[in-house]
């Protein structure tokens, strides 16, 4: 039996990453932030002086990802986010990053019994048969405010308006692309975090996910 998978998709800065991390801790699952794969690719292209819109440049960077840099604060910049969104529209780049995600799901690190993967296309493309799917969203203004606070904490100075413009543009591009566009899977539960603090959002996520996982977790042999 394939290990359990919880797919957490959603718009930029909707809180999906934090929710995915907390769900993973709750269930003892491994967590994969798939956006980091696109951001690492983007950072590689930019550092090499390449063009994120070039298939050759982006593919070379996707194949040379250094996962040890996943915590690099430079990954969080608008420039890297925008470049990530550009190269994420290239089918060959998505194909190159797909294998890592599917391997993670098939063999969660640390022999964990399952994984929580967050991104844009987890429930639609990477793992359409995920055991539970969430689609996380909030108003653009609320998301911009949260992201602006997060960036300030990392020492990245932006105005809230700049952050808002970047989020809106990136979501529009992610929704409009022809390959693996950002969209809610038909069987994903919508979680709107606009009026929810993180604890309330987590409680809501858990309430949506738990019943969907129950059958699978109960079927697992015990002892
Ligand atoms: O989630 P995060 O904001 O880090 O993602 C950065 C960009 O990477 C997104 O705007 C999107 O274009 C791309 N991405 C994607 N598919 C994923 C995760 C991220 O296309 N599963």
C-alpha cells in the first residue's frame, strides 16, 4: 500500500506551508514544500546569469538542484519567487522536478508512514489519488500582509503594496499557464484562512483532513 499523502495546494502566501508543516508534525509524516524545488531552480538560474524563461537554462538548473540550500533566505525574495513562477510554466522543468516529488511520496524520509506535500499541482498532477486534499486561500490583502510580516522578519524590506502586486501577478501567471495550472482539484476541500489565525486554521485543516485519512490509518496493520 502506498504511504498516506495529504496534498495541500493553494495560492501564494495563503498559509499552506505552515499548515502542511503542522499537519505533518501532527500525524508524524514527512513534509515537502514543493515550491522550494522551483525556487532552488530559480536561484540556480539567476546565480548562473541565465534566463528563467529559457528552457535550456531552467532545465540545467532543475537538474543541478542542491537540496542543502533549502533554508537559504534568498529563496524567499520576490525576485526568486517571480523567476520560479516563470520557469514553472515550462513543461520540461516540471517533468524534471516531478520525479523527486513522486519519490518523496513513495518513500517518505525517515521511514515516516506518510507525507504532506504543499504546492500548486499536488492534488491535480503530482498525486491525484492523494488520501486527503486541501486547497488553501485567503483574500490577496490578507495574504500580502502576512507575507510582508514574514519578509520583514527575514530582514527583507518591501512595502505591503509591492508584496500585494507580486502575489497577485504570480497567482495570475500560475493560474493562466497551460501546464499544471494552479486550480482546486474537484475533490479538494476549500479552506479559506482570511479570518483565521494559525491555530484556528490548523484546527479547521485537521477537521477536514482527519475523516479522509481515517479509513487508511485504521487499515494499517498495528504493532
Ligand atoms: O509556494 P511558493 O510560493 O514557494 O512557489 C513559488 C512558485 O513555484 C509558485 O508561484 C509557482 O509558480 C511554482 N510552483 C509550482 N508548482 C508547485 C509549487 C510551486 O508551479 N507545486
